[in-house]
C-alpha cells in the first residue's frame, strides 16, 4: 500500500515539483551534563555507540557532596548534643522546681528550647538525607535510548554543571530538516504529505511536514521545514543526506 502511495505521488509530480536537499536529524537530541562539579572517574561510552535508557554514561567523584555531607553530619551532631544537655538540665530543673529552688519560668524556657532543638534535629536529618541522595547523581545516566553523537569528556577532566559532556540523539524520533525558498512557501502547509528519499540507503517513503519555522534566513531568504517519516530500517542516522519532493 505504501509503495502504491509513493508511486502515485511520484507519477503525479509535474515539471513544477520542488526538490529540496536536507539532512536527517533527531528531534529529541539531549545535552547530557552533571548536576555537580567533580573529576570524571569513569567514561563508559564512545561516540557512535548506542545506549539504552538508564545506562550509566560516566561517573564523577564525590568531593563536593562529601564536603556537604560532613557539614550536615556535624550540624546534626551539634544539635543532638545540645538537645541531650538540655534534656539533662530540664530533668534537673524539674526536680529543683519541686523543691521551689527554681522558677516555673526557667523550666518552661528549657522545655521550649528542647522543642526547638527537636525541630532543628528533624531539619538537620532531612538535610543530611537530601545530601546522601545526591550521591545517586554521581552516576550520570542516559535519559532515553539513543546514540552518542558527541563526547566532550575524558577520565581525569573536570565535569562542570551546565557544560554538555555528552550529546545523545534519540533514533526513534528522526525527521528530515531542509530549507525552502521564501518564494515557495505558498506551496507548503503544515501536515502536507511529501515524498522523501535517503539515496545512500535507497530508501523512499511518504513524509509529512510537521514544522515550518518562520525565522527567515536574511542571507538566503529561506525558511526551515521539518518532515516526519516512518521506516523499519535501523540504518537511518542523523546527518544522512536526504531529499524532499514537494508537488
């Protein structure tokens, strides 16, 4: 059925058929970066390698988190020590109150201090657990299946938050990107079916225009379009040359 549709579309193309040169792109390309600064301890992938979701791409050391964990642990220990001392004093003051040797006001102040310290201990424990959870981010994992198209890190280098370490392209969401002359914009609409071809694979299919980017190139007076297509071939990769034929 698909071949008949392609043949019918090809036969219907006249001398006014517009053929555009383009490239296969991934419409779901991600820049992978670490959440924390640290030295890269291991890199498990190479450029061109296919990876699966949740696969570990690289790991970094834990110095920054170790420092935060030590500070959190020290804070928790300080509050717990203070609470222990306050509880001892509170028990002693309660015994003294029974003998009218201290005021009720002093006892109530110690009780309030004990409650406040309990709150501080709860907060410190939560903070410590939060820091410990950050150890999970030392193993940087793939957010989805894809192929590694760029690797910018090596073992021993410093990983910086916000700096792309690996670029991952999702091969399940491929499109063809091309530029169309401004004078031909009237010939296309969103959703229009077009004939696409990837010559290196001898692959022909029917695609659909899914995006018309309205940012004109002032130098060439062209607009960018994206065309979605379906294929069972597992040999289609971003960067491949492709053509789009528009009737």
